[in-house]
């Protein structure tokens, strides 16, 4: 039993020394090993690492992509001397951890302050050269790329990379928004009225053209109808003439019967004729001959 105590003490001491000498670097981190305040080793790969106990110490730095989100929209002037409120955000990360430590002491807040100032200066310079239409839609992507490149060039001096710069919102200040909106509404109303008047004129033209075509179609239809009617009358006359030529007496009888039908179809009709009139010849003689005295 007495021999086991020194062994147990040795094991405990070994575990204690190992806990001081070994450390783990996560895949989301960089690590700097310091000795008497000086950087002696930069660790970029994850895994278990070794340091000299009580002599060396380790500091960890985030290697993930981080976001700088504007606390409040910034006020910038465009080329037309118009004030606009710009809300932006930045994506960045540490790529040279040793340079990052030497430049800003590894202080993330100090790095963010410097990057924010660099981004704002770049945005102010670009907005001053562009119109409102350019920064809202026309050249927005181009403006953001120019700002990102300039900011990245400065960020490399502190071991940082700027991955992206984006605008979340570009708007007018409240004091001028209402006047801008009123002007936009007035312009839209003018355009709408112009479109309505053009539409009314076009509708009137279409109606006039339709009426003209209707008159042309009706006139053409009437002409064709009259031509067809004339042809029918001519054919009917020819048929009557042919029938008369074949049996004139029967034709005369049939015409007289039609005349009788039309003359006496209404009891209130009055017809005054001499009894010996040719109109009544078929009443006196069915053969149609002249009436005997």
C-alpha cells in the first residue's frame, strides 16, 4: 500500500502537467501561442496541440465569417445633392491572425470600428459620384463591388478580408419623403391621364372604323340583295311569260282568280264596277268568253 501512494501522486502530477501542456483548437478558431508576451506559434489547423506549461499561454480567435450590421442608417449625399439614408451590412473574417493581433491587439471591437469607418468612407465617396437612380437600381451592384474592393485593400493591413458589402435599404429622410412621394404621385397621375386620353382617342377611332365598316357591309349586302331580287323578278317574269305563251287562257283565268281573292278577302271592302265589266267575265262565263247581251 505504501508503494502505491508515490505512484498515485506521480500519476496525478502527470495528469496535471498534461492538462497544462495540452490544449485543443476547434475548427472554428485560430490559436496564437505566446511566450513571455511574444507570439511564438500560429496554429491554423484544428486538433490537439502542445505548449510549455507555465511558460507559454494560448489565445483563440474566431475564424468564421462575421457580420457588421449598421446600428442606424447613415446619411449620405448623392451627385444631385440629395440626402439619402443608407442601411448596409458587411461580411468579413480574419485571414491572418498574427497580423490581426499585431494591428488591433486581437480586439474584435477595434477591428469592427475600423472596418465600419472604412466602409462608410467608401460609401460616402461612391454616393457622391452617383445619382439616386444609380444607387437604388441602376448601378447598385457596381457601387457595392467598388466599395468592397477598396475596403478589402485597407482591411488586409489588419489581417482581415472583406467578403461582401450590401445595402439593405436606401431611402429619403422623413422630412423630404412626403414631398418626394407627392411628386411621384403627381407624375403618375399625369401619366395615367395621358394614357386614358390616348385610350379614349383610340377607342373613338376604333368605333368610327367599325361604324364605317358596318355601313360598307350593309350597303354591299343591300346591293347584293337587290341584284338577287332583280334576278329573281326577271326569272319570275320569264316563267310567267313562258306559262302565258303555253296557255294564255289558263293564265288569264289564274290572274283573275288572284284578283278576285285580293279584292274580296275583306268584307268591308267596297268595289264599284259595271256588271258587264271585263273584271267579272269569269263570274258570268267560266270559259272566260265575252258576256252575251
